[in-house]
C-alpha cells in the first residue's frame, strides 16, 4: 500500500512537472525577411509589429495552452532566396516549427518549395509557412501546398479592387503600369492589363514596363516617360526603396494624377512623400486604422506607439496572423503537431480587431477579407506613419473581396 501511495505521489509530481514544463514552453516563430541592406527598414518594422502583436495579444493575455509564450525571432535573409533557405535551415535546426515571411514573392516561392520538400522527407519535424505579404497569385494557385497559408490579399484580389475604382473614374483615360522585374511585378502587370480591358475598355494602357529590383538609383528617366505618355494614372507594385524612389521621381517630374500602389506607405515612404504626396498616393490594403473602426484599435495603436515610438503599425495582417495562429493552436490543443494546427487554420472564420470577418479559404489557403483603397493625407489620421502627420486613410471598401474567385490549386493533404 505504501509503495502504491509512493507511486501515485511520484506520478502526480511528474504530472505537475510536465504541466509546468508545458506551460513554460515557448512557441517560436521564425521571421525570415530583410534586416540589413536597402530593404532593412521594411523588414525591421515588420519584426517590431510581430513582436508587439505576440506580446500584446498573446503573452500579456496569459499565453497559449495554459501559459506557453509566443516568441518571434528575426532571421536576416538579405532579400535573397538563397540566403532565405540558409536561414530556414538554421530555424528548423533550432526546433522552430512556424515560419513567416512577406517581402518578395521570389523569396516566398523558394521557401514554400523548400518547406514542402522538407515536410515530405521529415514527417516528424514539419513546418508551417505563414505568408503575411508575398502576393504572387501563383502561391495559392498552381504552386500551392498544404503547408502554406497566405494572410494578405493576393495581387489579383488587390488589382480587382483597384481597377473597380479606376473604372468608375471618368477622368482616367490613360494608365501607365510599372513594376519590379520579378514574379510579383509581372503578376501586377498581367492583372492590370486583363482587368482594365474587361472593366474599362476605353482606358488605354500607355506604358507597361519592368525595372530591376533594388538596383535603380535614379528613377527620373522612368518618371519622364510616364509624364510624356500623357498618363492620367499610374499603377505600381513597387515596395521598399523602389517604391520611394519611383514615387518621389514621379511627383517631382510634375505628375499630378493618382498613383495607385500596393506598398506606398510607411518605412520612411510616408514621411518622404509628405505634403507633395497628399491626395496623389493611393494604397490598396487590408485592415483599417484611419478612421479607426473601434476603440480597441485605438488602444492598440496607442500602446504600439508607446513601445515603438519610431515604428509604424502599418501591416494589420500581422496582427491577424498572430491572432489566427493563436486560435488555431488553442483549437488544435497543441503547438507541436503542425498538421493539427494547419487543419484548424483551414477554413477558419475569424473576427478581426479591425471590425471585419476573415476567412482562410480551405481549397487554396488564401485569406478572404475586406480590401480598402486608401489615400495619403494628413486629414482624419488616427495613427500617422513615420511620425510625419500623414497616413493612408480609407476612401472606399470592397467587402470580402474576391470571395468567389476561382483557384487552380490542387492541394495534397497529409
């Protein structure tokens, strides 16, 4: 009897220790994006937003699965697909099972392919890829896989919203399309040509060109061509220093029409445009900060500003990634079994803090959400970018944009 009691006591003690260990475990996310070089400001600001979201929405609310903390660790990929694969291996070797990346669809293609192969070869060591900003449509179409989830509207979804607005603007008769010469830039060009032809056949595309990514030091020649073309509007998918360089050159060349962008804000871009960009720079994006949809958003923004006075809460999708991953882990009852977590994410409906519903479409792992067209201004701003007094403010909204859009994804599930 004494032996039995001792055994029970030992078992109970072991159970307490195991429970304590589980509660103190850390759920790590590898953030693989540029933290040095010309695109460092974009990556560094994204990392700040991830770390804030993990602390504010998870760790300070008691953690997950009885107390596990979420930690986001930065891995500098120098915007290189090759370096990204090296950093992916380092992260996996450290036991990290969640990877997030967003800057460059070229990098995203390399990562999703590598993760898919790794997971086939290592069924006990699988990894999930949480894509927060790489928007090449192919990633959730012909190149889709079970391990990849996209939390941003893809390039076609954003172009669909953007061209709806352009088609309604009778003053726009000519459009110039320009972008970076890689998969995403090509996707933007193809979508603009296809959708404008369908929605506004009277609108002429007077220029359509690609330039080397991250290598153009002076965009003045491109800006002069745009002005000379007689374009009434510009469409560009440029991001980072390429967005700043192109936008500044276009405005300085005297172009006075709308410049429709995917990434024309934050990371120094908003401050650089300042008064010159007011009413000209348009941004297609998700999440609403200005005007604020509710007091919870205001409270979040004020706390972020206090903790990161030099940062920008510019990518609301990062908040959604953290929130949806946390919900999936809780529903799965585990953070270690990423297959269970992936199935919990698949088809998930989620009430975002930004006042809208999100759905992770099961057939291709593409998030469906409201998409906004915003304008660069200093009027009605709740959270300014770059401490400039300016920010993108919502002008119009497409609810649950492209919810019925078809996909060519043929997904193999474990």
